[in-house]
């Protein structure tokens, strides 16, 4: 487990069902600071750590949201655009979620699985 208490899978064998992802829960800092940190091992293994770039975040309804990735002190994650995404999707502290990296190009694309089922999360951790 990472310091953010997230389950991370960094494998990517070209299979659509085997994309890199992490599972975590919305923490209080996500609403106070309007940022969402990624586990560092996820960011490093996918070459995101040294990038400050736009990212497309797809929600459960396949709506696309532009967010910005970057560093904040010793953290890395969504540093701009998170607040609008969180509000529009009704996310609250304690909600489980999964971020799955769909495409890691010049502009990364990720799918945000909102209110991710704890049962599914526990199954995937095994």
C-alpha cells in the first residue's frame, strides 16, 4: 500500500483490461485544498512525475474533463480542475474510486470510476 492507502497496479501488457490503475478513497484534503494526489509509485511507474501537463479525466457518464497534473511540495497529482470534477460528480470524503490510465501520451487520458464499490476494490487487491 502507498502512503495514501491506495492499491496500485502498474502492469500494462497491451490488454484493455490490464491498464495501470490505483484505487483509493476521497480524503479530507481533497475538499479543503481542491487537489487529488496520486500514489507516488503510480506516478513514477507511468512517467508522470516530472510532467506538468493537461490530462483528460473521463467520468462514469463518459464526460471529459480537463485537469492539470503537477507537483505540490512532495506530492504529485491533479492540481487544477479537481474541484469542478468533484462537485459535478457528487464526490464526498470517504467515497472509494479507481483511476485507470487509458492513454499515456502527450495529453494523458484516465477514466475515473466514481464511488467505486468497496467489494470490487477488495477483490482486485487480492
